[in-house]
C-alpha cells in the first residue's frame, strides 16, 4: 500500500480535512494522549523556526512519543538532493541514504525546506520535499516548503472558532500582500489561497501589481477549489475595494516570482508599497473582520501595534492551533485515520 504523506491539504478529501480539524479540536481540551506511545519522529529543519519546532516537539511528547530535531548542515551532515549528483561539494550524504536510514529509526519524518530564492522554475517543483517522500519508508510531513499545510489547518481552526461556523460560503476573505524589507517565501500565501478557496470563501487576492500574483499551479488549484466549494476568486490591486466588506483579512509578505534570482529591480516596487501595511484605517473598511498572520511578524512594518493588539487579531490563537492540528496529523499518519 502507498505511504500516506502530509505534503499538501490538496491531497486530503474534504471529509478528511473536516475530520482532521475535528480531531484537532479534541486535542485542544485533551492535552495528553498515547497516539504516539512508543513511536518517534525526526524533525529536519533546513531553515529557522520557533513555532513549528516547539509545537511539533511538544506535540510529540504530549502524545507519548519522542522527537529528534536535526538541522542538516549545522548539527547533522549536509544533504545532497539532486539525483545522480557527483558529490564534490559541501554535502556529505545523499537524500537516498538519509531518508532510508531515518525510516529505520523513526515512524514519521517532518521536513522544513524553503525555496533557495534563486530560480523559481526550480523552486516551484518542491524537489527536496518530493525526494524525501520518494525515498522515505515512513510518512513525511511538510513543515513548510513552497506550501505550509500545517499553518493552513491552524488557520482554518481559528476561522471556525472566530466566525462560529464550518460553512464559510458567502463570507469575504482578503489575502493581502503586506510590506517587508526582504522578499519572503510565498508558501503561506499559497497555502492561505488554497485553504480559503477550499473552505468556500469569496477570496480576493490583494497585491501591489500583477507581478505579485501567486504561482499559476496554485492559482489553478484555487480555481478548482472554488468550483467545488461554491466560493469565488478574484485578484485586486486596489486596497479600498478589496478591504470593503471583508470578513477575514489574512496578511503575508512575499517576493514577486518574476524577480527570483534578480531581486534588485524588485526592491523599488516593494518599497513603493509600504502603505500595504495592515492598519486600523484599513480594518475599519471591513465587516468587523477577523485579522490574522502566520507569524513571525515585524510590527509597524507588516501590521501596526493597534491591529496586532486588537481583539479581532487571531494570530496568537492560530499559533496555538499549530500544536492541536499537528497532533491530529501525527496521530492520523502514525495510526488509524481520524
Ligand atoms: N508560522 C511558522 O511556521 O512559524 P515558525 O517559522 O516560527 O515555525
């Protein structure tokens, strides 16, 4: 039987998605369990993390398991991912051995591997995650590559709580680009687009220029999602009309895809849109919207203090939910389906 990985929420049926969220809701009230008793999890971080690392380590322990955290290239050997590579560079071992050896030790493998930000045509293929999944003999969990599916589940759980429903049809969801001095990963924006369209929201992608529209593979998946869920999808570059009547505002900064590997010309465009920062005046245009962000967030750059400290900000709840949803994902992959 094929191994069931957790690489994208698009791989889950709508029913599985709902059951995972229900299971996560259960973990909110029942902190400890034995779903991972006697089991172990390897968590590989090729990039920094605070929330993901803490919530996966704690979640594993709370379910009776043991987590091993590795940072290849820092406290573990650097890994080569290219097939047939002549390994005369820095990497000491190949993914073909790493994934198979870890599969002999542990029951689940989590991986964080951001894009290299040099060539989007290469990064958009998510080869590092796919090669782990191909070589591993145990389930692999995406802890953020070009998607962040664990964040999606945590976000969906927060929206269920804040909007008091599981049926989001007819609600307006604004995914807004916001300012950051550096070009960041598109993963959370891609993921927000997928989950909001999957849940049936009327989604507006608000970004400075057409160059900031997300990768076509995810736009296409989002269009497929709304066709099924009864939602809608539009693109806007106009702040006032996009925020108008919104029920949810989700903010994220990301680099414009055409500039991957040549970020110089993107900088002036980015800097000309500092006013995309989420502030009280923009939130006043909404239908008392819930605001959120995946964190980490630079205050008064991406969103103001007033927005982050407002009752309508769900970012801390969403961060807490990472613990609950990941416990549900790990319990599912290590045992029977929820
Ligand atoms: N949101 C999120 O994944 O946070 P970390 O980068 O701190 O893990």
